[in-house]
């Protein structure tokens, strides 16, 4: 019975953990988006029509302490963005490429202006000019100004502002109406990307990739690429605040309509709209903003920040309300979020993510000590009754009914609950899975060292020491559990640690570290309880 409970617990844990990941998480379409794919335009009447290709113009190179960017003169698009402090998933010596526009992948940030009274305003198809072809951040701020052709007397400049130590990029339009008619511009800010899975995403580390929006009224909403392809998706269409984003494992990009420390660019609930769609194989996540009418001789300067970088809690939580939801904790957010919060607090104490994980494991074991102790006491009592069960099995032979009656009578006499070892374990499953997602989604572990050769807790152990220890501790735990009466179950108990631990050879080292420490603590606790139960049984026999 005890071995069955353990088998059920392990199967439920692994089944929920990987079954949800396999069958319920959105899957990526593996369509290839080439450089020549058409860009999806917004369907709003004021938005320009879809273009046939992402036309390439001259490139303006920008380098700061954190990013290296390329701005295309066609549309003034941000076409390439490398994160210098984060290594590529597949080529460790190269920086991580978030935005790119080449033959393999399309992921760019675009903006444009439209107005019914002036169709010449610059869009993502307009060719801009710049004073330089290369810029280097030397102080705290760097402005890159692009100038659009005269639009019937309206002069428009698009200005990128890069800041030292920041992944937030200011995008400002300076509009001067030198014409004879008023202009009421609508600006669109969008992220355009194909449906490919992010670089380095494996089968065992699948997280959500796709568009998301956030508003104070409707909170965080995701719409998968598959839903966009089908024209589906339930999300907030109008807003007075919030942000629109493309999120993926560890990284995100977002146009922010209301920064945490600034006013919203939306005048009212009708002046800002979100639009998510797929067209010609590319997915568009856009925010449209109606700006105030600019009278002749007047000017307007408006700025919307673009965040493009890692999903580090300490960074994104200070940018806009609700931005921490971009860290994909899945359906178990209610458990993952407080566990991650605690992990961050522990890291602040020890300044090392590996030791923080170990402290988190100790904390969780302490909180669940009463439950696990009750479970292990029940299993220890069952283990002590195992010889009697064997004798009763021989005594009653094939009479299963009398055998079961005798077993139940023995449980009643010895005050043993056969489910006592299972229920406390089941209660811990949501926390077990919540912690899995908390560690899996933590970009903070990416490139984080621990000790010895562990220089990146987000990558698998290069020498497989932790997975081997994981296998060994799982195997040793089987000797602390009641021996199965059924030979087939006994074989399963020996094989399961090898079968399930094989999965951990491909898991991030930080995640495996938690399970190794947890197993060692569990074994120690179980050994201690078993020893006390044995002492009590010997004392009872001697009295």
C-alpha cells in the first residue's frame, strides 16, 4: 500500500508538471518567417495598409553599455537589438539577439503617424534621414534623431533616447505644423514578429511566447499566435493606461502607455486602443494613440517608452503597473509568485542565487515539516507492519476478502491510517509545481554563478553532477520506504528513480539544485522519524 502511495505521488507530480506543459500550454507554430515576409498593419481605418515586405534601407548603429542596436532608415524601425550582458542561448560567446530582421527570423519594433487630413505623415514605410550612421553612448543619455520628409508643411522628427544602465528606450515624435490646416495625428506603436519559438527553447523548458496586453481594468491578458491566426483572442480593445508586449522565455519587449512614474499618453478611454492580429505570417501587437489636434503654426512633442530586455523583477516591476506578470509562471502563479518573492529576498541576504535556492529549500521544508513528518510517521508505521502483512498474506493464501478484513482490523488496532502518508504529499504538489515554474521563469538565474563550475544556473550542469546526485538520492529514498509486497512493485520502485531522474539531466542546474537539496533534507527527516519509530516499537516490546 505504501509503495502504491509513493508511486501515485510521483506519477501525479510528474504527470501534472509535464502533462500540463505538453498538452495545455500554447504550442509554437514552426512557420518560417523570412526577411521578405510582409509586415502586418493595423486594421483600423486610420492605420496604413499591410506592406508586402520589410524593406531594408540604411542602418544606423547605436551602442550603449547594455545594448547594441540597429535602426533602419525605412520607417525608423528598430530592426536589431543585442543584449550585451546576456549570452546567446546557443552560441555562448555571442550576445543575446532580441530583435532581428534577417533570412531566419523577424522581430522588430515599428511606429508611424497617420491622419485623415494629411496622408503624407511618416509611417513605417517612410524613408528617414539621420545626421550620422553610428552613435556611441558616452554620457548618461544619447539621442538619435531621424528626420522625415516634409509632409504638406508638417515637419516630423523621430527621436530615440538611450540611457546608461537601462533597457528602456524613449521614442519621441516632434511634430511642427507649418501647413495651413490643422492636423489630428494618430500614432501606432507595434511589435512585429514571426511565430517561431525563441532561440534555445527546449522541449523541457517550454514557456509562453506571444503577445500580451495589460490594463488596470482587465489586468494581464495573453493571446497565442494560434488564436491570432484564427482571428480569435479575448483582450482589452480600449484603455486609458497599460502596455502591449511580446513576451518569451526570459525576455520581453513592450510599448508602455503609462509608465509607473509618469502620466498616461491616453487622454480618455477612447483615445488609446490595443490591436493584436496576424497577417502574411507575421504577428502584430500594437497600441494606437489619438493625439491632440495641432493647429497651424503650433507643435506637439509626444513620447512613448519601449522596454526591450530581460524579465528581471527588479527592473520591470519599476516600469509600469502589472509588468511583473510578464514573467510566465503559468496557471500556478498564485504559488510561484510568493515563492519567487521569497527567493529574491533571500538573494538580497546572500548575494548568490545558488545559496538563495538552498535557503529557499530549507524554508519550504521548515514550513511543511508538520505535514511531511505526519506522512513519514505513517510510512514508518507501515514499514514496521510489513513483516506482519507478509505473515498474514501467507496465512490467508488466496482468500483475499479475509486478508483485507484482517489487514483493516490490524490498521484499526495499531491506529494506522493507510492514506496518512499520501494526503500530506498531495497537498504539497501545487507548491512543488509552483516552485518549478518560479525557477524556470527566472531570468535572474541566467548567467548566475554558484560554486565551482556552476557559472550559469539557467543551463544544465555541464558535468551532470547534480543530476547524478538527484538519481542517487531518489534511489536511496526507496530503501527508507516500506518494502512492496508485490515483486513487480518492488521493481518499479527501483526503476522509477532512474526513469524520472533522466529528465533532470536536461533541466537548468538551479532547478536540479533545489530537488537535490530537497531530497537530502527529506531523506534526513525520514531517517530520523524511522529511527524514533523503531525505538518506540522496541521499547513497547520490552515493557
